[in-house]
């Protein structure tokens, strides 16, 4: 029997104002032990020297230029341009490990049912850390993986290889949205897609001040929206409570600082609706904030200041204050 043909893989890169990083990212992509069958770079309206850097690779890559629309829109354009059976995503500031595509191609051969393959990532730059990861490796059980994903986005998008036909059937990433990739993995799971995780480091995930993930307030809002969209898919309600309660509390606390009293009060009420996911201290704080936010403006401000001082003092006493909201 003839061996099955090796799947073709397109590497796609979304680039915006990437002159400082794009060369290193492309060198890593083009230097793979199993090179991609094509490399598509979408220049998302850059006005710096990105175009000049891309010109150095003109004979080895295909460049698509578009007006600036944000990272999800750039990747949507890249997927439409890609021709491979699978599409491997990479940010213009991230660095693939040399054997990334080799290992992922081997996994596709061993597990032809896998639709989305990803691997471990190590963060470097502004933050030096390990990216969140699922509890097990290999071909993942969809229900267990959905629970883990709901608890934390354990899929690092620049490590992903996704079946192009799946992307075509599901449609693109949500544009102008801070948790577009997080939403997409849930959409894949809802459609019955199978995920494969390689616990070996496949990616160096660069962290710097212009990362979208640094926009914490917006990211919290978008992450919360995704969890609301997909919470009915999660089999373990404790997972839902543990993930939503502290996030809703954090958003509500931010709304206090922004002066949005109505939404802050609503947020604290919603966090208490998932009270199993809050500790006793945060439940008490939520109740206190609900009471304070119902007071007249002048009294409310003075009481809020006192609550913040008491809350911080209590946490300091217990040795647990590490930037938690008050």
C-alpha cells in the first residue's frame, strides 16, 4: 500500500509595525527542519520599516498588503491566501523552535484525526515565564480540554497548526476583539474538532509593551464575553464558577475606578452568582461594594476609600496581597 502523501503546510504571519522583530521571526520559519510549503506574510498597514525588511525575503515569501484592520483581520486575510492542507500561525514578533513543524507533521501522521495542533510556549522579553498549558499532552479528550480551556487560555496561538478546511467551514476570527483566538478554540470544539498538544517547547512567545495582551482591561472584558458565550458547553459547573467569579469581580472593581457605578454594582452581583469561585474574603468585599455603591455619591466615595484601605490592610496581615483588587 502506498504511503499517504505528507500534508502541505502554509506558514502565515500577521505583521504590523514589525520592523524590529519580523526578520528574526522569518529566519526561524524559513530555517525549520521541516520547512513550510509556503510563507504568507500579511502586512497590516505598517508605516514603519516593515516593508523594507520584508523585501529582504522577497524570493522566499509571499507578501499581501492591506489597510490596517488589526491582528484578527490580518490573520483572516492570511488564511484566505493560504493554499496548504494545514495553516501554521505565527506572530511577527514570535520565534518558532527549529523542529516545530517537523514535530507537528509527525503528529499529523500519527493522528490524522487531529484538526488543531499546538505546543508549549515560553514567554520572554517583558515577562519571562511559561505559557499556561493543558493538564495532559497528546490527542486531547474534548470535554476535559474544554474545561481546562475555560479555566485559562492554554492554547498559544503562534504555536498552532490548524486544518485549513476547518477554518473555511467555521469562518474567520472575530475582528476588533481582544480574545479572538480564545473564542475560536471554543468554536472549534463546538464543531467537533480534535486538538493535539505537544508538551515540548515549540515557540518563544515575545512579550513587549505593545502586545494586545498588555491591554488588560479590554482583554478581561473580551475574555468574560467569550466565557459567557460558551459556559453552557462546559460540563463541570465548578469550573465555570472558578473562572467567572474572580473575573467578574475584577471587572466590577475596575468599573468602580472608572466611575461606572451601575455596571460595577451589577458586576459584583454577578460575581456572587458564582460565589463558589470566590473566597470568603472576596464574597465579603463584593457585598460591601454593593452596599457602598447604593449610597449617595459623596458618602459612597468616602466609604469606598475606607473599604480599599481596610481591604488592603487585611490582605497585608494575611500575607496574601499580590496585586489583587480591593
